[in-house]
C-alpha cells in the first residue's frame, strides 16, 4: 500500500515552510560536546518538544541526570519520548533521532555562518545539523503535519525517542532505552525500530543500512613540566611532552591504514568471495569516495578493498592534540601537558572490552621504549559495539518498497562506516529488527565544514519516511 497521492503533493506544496523550519532548528547551536553551549542543547530539546506537541504527539522530557565534561559537572540535556496513536490493530514503530550537533565555527573553514541555514542556487541547504541529524528529524515532523492538517489517522502507531547527546557518546540513553524496553515501559509493544541518522553511499542511490561499525575513543596525555616552558631556555634541556606524544601517535596506524596495535586487525576474519560480491555490486566508485572527501586521496584503487575498508574492516584515526599551540604565528612554547585523541572504528566480532586492553598495553610498552621521564595517562572517552541486522526482515522490505515508490530505484544495502551505538542498544533491549533509513547523501559533510542537505533529499526524503509508514502498515509480519 503506497502512501496517498495527496500526501506526496502536500509535502511538495509545503516545501518552503519545511525548509524554514529547518532553518529555525539549525539556528539553535545545540553542540553537545561544548560545555558552554549546553543551554542551547536544552533549548533545542524544548523547541523540538513544542513542535511535536503541536503536531499531536504526547511527549515527555526525561531527565538523564548529570555528567562531567572537561572537568565540569553538567546537566545532561533531556531526552524526548513521544507517542502518537494507540491502535492495537496497527503496528508500532519506534523512531530514533538526535537533536545535538557537532561543533562548528566559521573559522574552521566554513564558507558561511554554520548556524545560519543558507539555501544555495543548486538546492543545497547548508548549515550545521542540516543533514546530521536535524533534517531527518524534521522529515518526521513533515509527515506528522500532513496527517494533522488533513485529519488523517497515521497508518501505524509511532513512538519517538530523540536525544541530545549522540555526538558525545549518547550519555544516559542506554539506561533509558533499557528501562523503557522492559515490560510496562514506554516502548512496550514496539514491533520494529527505524533510525534516521546516516547517509547514502553516493549522491544518487538511496540506501538501507543493516550494519554499523562500533567505536572506541582514547585520550592519551603526556605531561612533565610544571608549566609551559620557553624553548630558548629549556630546549634540549628537558623531556618535552609534545615530542613523546607525536612519537606515540605515530606508532598507532601506518600510511596504508593498517592498525599497528598488535591483535586488533587480526581479530576480524577475512571476507570470502561471496561477501566480496556484495561490495562489488554496490553503486559506488572510487571517484564517489574521492569527491565526497574533496580530494583524490583514496587508499586503494580497488573498489572492493576500499568499500570493505569503510564498512567491514576496523580503522584507526588520529583526531587532534589538546593543549598544543594552535594559533597563527611562531610562538616558541614547550607545552607542559598535551593530550592526543584517536579512535578505532570496530567491526564484529570486536568490542571495546576486547580491544581496549590491547591498545592500553601497546601504548604503555611503546611509551616505555621512548626512555622519557614524562608521565603517560590513558583514558577511554567513549565507545560502542558494532552491529549487524537481518536485511531480509519485513521492516527492511517495507523500506525497500517505499524507496521504489518514491525514488523509482532499488536501494543499495550497506553497512555503514560510522557508529551509532544506541542502534545496538535498541536491537538488544527490544529484541526487534532495527533499520537505518538515511535521508542525506554521502557528500553531505556531516561532521565536516559546509555540512549540507540537498533540498530534494529533504523533500523526497520526507515522502520516503511517510511512504515507509504506509508500507509498514500493509506488509504482513
Ligand atoms: Zn548523527
């Protein structure tokens, strides 16, 4: 059962208003990883809660307690639980999204102000959170608005779970999901889960995602001097923390992406020919990767190897050095304490519990080889297990039918390189099928500068979400 034609034309007719609502959402600087902007994340929760209520959703804001970030105790932003429809004859779908965003400053290299949505002539809607994950969340609001304005019942019952800490490890959410998944909890009766928080592989073929890599994130601190020193006075006189840290970080991964921590790459069994054939069939090329990356810099010219590198193999990336001199100019400082940040994307059967001890042991032994008198401290910042779902389940079948009807295309079935740890929590706590139904394209720059969502992805994507609900209602369990 396809979505009613009036639904599709309604979405088209309201496009400008929907884009304005996206601009309103982008303007709220809900950066969860920035303690100074915590109030903005809370403001975003209230804004979204107001939108949901206005569209007929019964909601509640859930206090998730406190946490410590950068040495400061902060209130976690509330999660939003919502419910609309309670017909026992209908299926119940649980929808997840997040209303926090990655940090963004114009000085990072944005062409425009990151928190002002810019509508470009080519149809791109540029702004932080446009694609990750405010656009997809608002896609659901667009679907609800049609049903409210036309007094149409929804084809399924919907429960919502929106959080404001996804970009900072979803703190507090696992406990909430586990609690509400128990008998008598808010999620009782949920038949399947739909997560709108990832992207197509390229800029032309819709995607359904059945796997995600996990993550384990480290902060490695080297310290020694009692304060920052002058290199003219202390250069070649003391052990310098930065020198030690650079050596250490240089021993984690090689130039071909091989992880140098013994035992980490080795945990993952190699792909057989049947599995390789899945990657060969995907509508994705080396040039897609390079255009999304903005440079001709792919690690290999072999498509299957490249896609497996992204989807089914682990990877280690160096992210930054806290405490290092990073301003313009030629300051001759010797930083007293520097922290290197890196993370490893995990795939089955890897878990943070299995990988972390190998990393810690390796860092300690490599640090010992440096013969330095500085101190080493290793912290795990956050992590999550990888996940794989059954892509032949009716939940996926409904999404395939919706994709065919809206995009006139067969979706690519993919495993995604990123991590959305709560996916696994939903799958394990509820014991139901979880689907990732992305809205944006592979080149949206979700965690990067000039993040965008194409207008057509926002509008057709809203139609896709609505169509998925109608297909869900029609399909037999
Ligand atoms: Zn996201």
